[in-house]
């Protein structure tokens, strides 16, 4: 074999060995990147989407079917502080996980996505395959209120939720319109008492501050009293 062929063969073998050596490192970096991306889009407690993940899901739904309206639901558990105080934060977390699983299942059944936004607040986006928003709200409320068996508790715990729904266009901005309208409706549901739902109507505004549980982060970014969406 000539010297040139030997040199070419040696270089080829060295290149191949280099690729084989580098592959575990490249694979590891890709895995780390995928894990980091997933953590940015998911809630660490429940494994559901977080706010950023739900916004990404909204963008996907809007791109897939831009002409199809969407139903946005904002779900806030009633008097969850009492559950935490009674059962402890560990069991409160177990309840949040169980409720999150139920909301996720409902959203998936309707071809949508669900998220835990913060604390005891969840949201879901569903393709509007029906205009019967009351039925969607009743389904969410009924499933959430089913007894939940918490670890080390003899008696199942029940929790109710206040639900706000809005029918929006797929192209509407996620935070400023879609979620904001559902938020307004949810506060109106809270004003009616426990285990209630409300549907956003054009011109509906945030209820007066004394009827609200308190400002949230997005309330500080959005107009509240007297504001319409």
C-alpha cells in the first residue's frame, strides 16, 4: 500500500473514532437541552404546562386552525387556603396534582391543552367544537369536585372551583385578550360564590376590587377597573 493510501486510511479511521468518541457528548448535550426546554414550559409540581407552555400551545392551535375559535377557561379553586391549613401543604400539593390531572384529561379529550398558572389557578385552551360553553364549564366543575383521596387521610377531600370562560378568535393575543377575558369572567364567577362559572360577554369588566380575592401579577400588567377587553 502506498504512503498516500496509508495516510488517507489513517485519517479516515481517526475521523470515525473521533465521531464515535464525540457522539456520547453530543447526545448528552442534546438531552440536557431538551430537558431545559421542557422545564421552561412545564410546572415542576404537576408536570402540566406552565404559562409559557400554554402560550406555546395557543400559538400551535392558532397556526393549525387559524379560522377556528378557541375556548379559554380559567379555573381557580375555592378556599384552597383552608385545605392547606387543614391538611398541610404536602397534602395540598397532592390535591393540586390530582386536580391538574383531571383538568389535563378534560382538555386532551377536547383536543386542547391545560396548564397550572400559579398556586391553585389553572387554565385550559380548547378548540371550539361546540358553542355550549355552559356544558364545558359544568364538565370542569363536576370533574374537579369529585372526592379526592389524599395520602394518610381516612375521608376523601372535596374541592370546588370557580370557572371563567371566554370564546375568542384563534388570532387574538394570548395574554392581553384570550386569558384576560377568561380572567374577567372568573372573577365574576367568584363574586357569585363557590362552585360557580361565568362566561365572558362583550363589554364585561373586572368587578370592583372589594369583590375580588386580590391582585395577581397579570392584574398589575393589565387595566382592571373600568377596563374592557
